[in-house]
């Protein structure tokens, strides 16, 4: 079974299997990020720019800003949750309060990886 992932409401939500699962306006703590010079980066998510699936992970690039220095931009790929069982489609979101490490490339974006 496939996992259906898309953005809703101009990037305000990520829908997984036709269910609104992840919304913006959350604060993400980013480590080892090139987003800005702050370490770690306190990143305020303002909109989802791109979504992808790297089974079992649901990933996104998120537009927003660092609340410490004000830098604005788009993150590298972040895991926003997982669909552990494709048959049931049950989604488990990540804990936003934990530390997240952005990935340079979405793994399925380059078939050589």
C-alpha cells in the first residue's frame, strides 16, 4: 500500500493518507544545521515548502525563521513523522521539542543514494 502525502492550505498542513497530521507554527530545535550561525537553531516553522516519503519517514522542507538571530529561509529535509505500518497508514509525528538534524537531500530525490 502506498502512503499519500501532500500539503494543504498553502503549506500550513501536511496531510498523510488524507488526514491532517502536521501543522506549522511549531518551534523546532535544529542541531548541526546550516540554516544560520546559531547552535542550536530555535526555528519557527511558518510553512511547508516541499514534502516527501523515505519509508517509513515522512520528510519536509520548512520555511521559517530563527527566533534568536532573525535569519529567514528554508530548512534542509526534516523528518516530521513516520508511517510504521503501510497497511493501516497509522502516522506517528515526531516530538517537536526534541533535537532534529536536517538532511541535505531527501533520500529518494537521488536514485544513486
